[in-house]
C-alpha cells in the first residue's frame, strides 16, 4: 500500500493577503476557531476602525456578551501586532484578545502567559498558531494550535484567596457553582462554560446574543433554578415565538415551566425551580445533579428553537 507524503504549506499560498483574503475567510468560518478554543464567538464586524488603524475582527463572546478582538498575522509574531491588539481591545472595550499567527516567538508566548497570569479573570489572552497541512497534492487542511491561554489553576487560586472576606452566603454560592461547573463539564454537552463566581447566577450560552440560560442559587430561600433569560432587545418577539412552541418545549423537558412570571419587566424569563437545603450535603448534591440534568435539557431544547427564530 502506498502512503502519501504529509507536509506543511505556507498559509500565504491560500491567503495571499491578510486583510483581503484571510480575515474574510475566518469571519465566515469562525466555527473552526470556536472548536479549537472551546468558545462560542459571533462575528460583529471586520476591519473595525480604531483611530488611524483597524482591528481585523471584532467578535462577541456569546457566553459572556463581551467583545473579543481577533488580530491576524500570517507571519512570525512581532511587537507591532501585540501593541495594536492591546490598543484595539482598550478602545473597543474588549475582554478577550485572540492573536493568530504562523509562528510565535518565545518572547511573545511568554508575554501572553504573563498577561494572563497578572490580569484579572475579566481579561483573557489567546495565542493561536495557524498551520496548513497537505497530503501529496490534496486540498490543504487547517490546523489551529493553542500556544497560550488563560491559566485556570492560577486564576482559581486567586479567586479562592479573594473569597476569604466574603459573606457566608457568597461562599456557599461560590462553592456550589464550582461543583456545578465541574459536573456540567463532565457531560461534554456544552462547549463553553463561564468562570464560577460568588453570586446568585451562573449563565450558559444558547448560541445567540440577548438570550441565554441563567441558573440560580438562592441561599436565602433554599432553592436552585434553571431559567431562560431573554434581554429586552428581543424579549417581546422571542417570548411570543417560544410560547408558540410551549407544548413541544414542555414535552421535551418533561416538566411544566413557569412562563413570564413578571409581565411588567422588560426582560423576560421562563424557568423551573427546585427546593433544597444548603445545610444538608446530600440535598446539595441532589440539587447539583438536578440542575446539571435540567441545564442540559434546557440547552438541547431551547437552542434548536433559538437558532430557527425569526430575526
């Protein structure tokens, strides 16, 4: 049996110019980058003006709703692109920088690692190497390699130290969300999960802006909940659309849901509640399992409808 010869080819053989060729291609194929980074990015625009310069791609992280700057460089990294990407992020109020290049110098890799370790977890830096592979004369295959990304262990240690001064309820919530995230990650059902925080809610993306799953942990009322949170920009239209599919939604989830309990609010919610006892470890474990189960069900049921929703 004859075997083909595997070889790398320079990305400029496919994309001669970054701005005219590669940036439009990446904007139209952002899912390739999403799969590599485990994120859900939605492109807002390309070649976004920032003073006399322009950011290659401005995207939005659907999971957090925050802006992301993507800087493309089909060559070896240099100081110019690093400085520009930070400038773009500051002017555009982005919380994430993704720097794509064909080759990262050791100094620039260390720069990204240092920035990740010395900034808050509100800010993230990714270094992504792009490669094209080919077998004999076949079509080229794309490969993204993550060179640098936020160090979760370092950030977790910083957060753990920071919660020492929190109230008891906040500590319970922080511990609950950490356990919840770990359990949810093990299902491998959701591509991108937010960082746990000592707060009332934990959001999960539905793949579209202005609507997401917002789980709740109410330590005062001893309840946890899973809810669809619809922002006011699309609230009326989206709620009406989902209500048209109410029977199908409740059949798939296996429960009657609470629909729009506060009709006067501009933001709309659809939710399900579960009682627990945060002083009882066994009941907390049951609540965690319940919340993971229904988060997955909500995600699978609602994400399909949300993607088909009229604009």
